């Protein structure tokens, strides 16, 4: 079992930076692929960025060059550094943990709101 707690969301102006954190507990964090997803009002949840257990990463096209995902296995934490924020980045951001071993284990955080507005 993995518990995920996000933090770092808020209301910011366009162009500024924000860093989200997701603290994990309860299992072997380093074996999990970690991801950040977001869901804007009226839209489906979408993948923003993912970092695998080997630290390889992939990003949605809309955030490439602006967002960076990283993980600190010693602190059981994954981060999402968001730079040059745009109004279209406004959404609830969710942390996700996934591991496939015999079956797929997947967990979600409760979400943190990011609002980009002038």
C-alpha cells in the first residue's frame, strides 16, 4: 500500500514558477514509476510527466521545456518544477504511483489545485 500526499499548489500569475511535491509512504518508493497528472474543469485527466524507477522521464508535449519531474528516493518524494506557467496549466494536479509485479499496483494522491491567473 502506498499513500501519496501532494503539496505546493496555489494561485499564481502567468509566467511565474511553482514546485509541486508528492510525499509517498508505506512501500518501496524506489520501485515505483511516479507520475503527475492534471485535470482541468470539464476535461479528462491527462498525463503531465512521468519518471520511472530508473529515472527516465517523459512529458506531455504541452509542458516540454517548461516542466521538470524529479525524484528523491531517500526522501520518498517526487517533484514537479513548473516554470513559465500559463493559464492553460490551471488544473488539479494529482500524484500517481504505479508498479507492475505479478499485477499492477496503482495509487493516487488527493490532488492539489494550481490556478494560473492575472
